[in-house]
C-alpha cells in the first residue's frame, strides 16, 4: 500500500503558518504532532482526527506498513554488510599470508645471494 502526500510549498499551514502545506492544509510537522498525540492516547477532537487525511487509521496503518518494510530492508542490509565484512576479513587474512610468503622468499633469496658471493 502506498500513500502519496502532495505538498504545496507556496501554501502556509493552517495551524502553524509554516510554508509547505499538504492537501489537508497542514504541514508535515503538524500532521506528525497530531499522529503522535493520537498514538499516545492524547485528547484529539474528533473533527481534528478526521482532518488528518480523512481517515487517520489509514494513515497510521500505512505508516506502520512502511515502517515494517523499512525495518526488513535494514535487517537485510545489515546481514549483507556482515557477509561482506566476513569476506573482507578472509581476504585480509589471505593477503597477510601472501605478504609473509613474499617475505620468506626475499629472505631466502638474500641468503642464496650471500652463499653465492661467499
């Protein structure tokens, strides 16, 4: 479910006067305050409740659905990062082993050169 909110940057909010009112006449800040007040069990007049977007349950459910979807995306991204970190750690270990091997070869080469000159 998708909710589209249109914001008119040239229209002031009916409540606070800030520019950028939505189609219901309120800015996103005032809408957010009303939703938070409603979710906390505050005293919001019935007319004010209906003024959010017509059906505040729809808005709240839509926002909850969006939050849930974003949480799943965050979890998937976190798992992907952990997997990439494990691969990076593995590659760093391999690089370290290669460096140690190269150092051993260099030491052996120096020892061979000393033996040849002696």
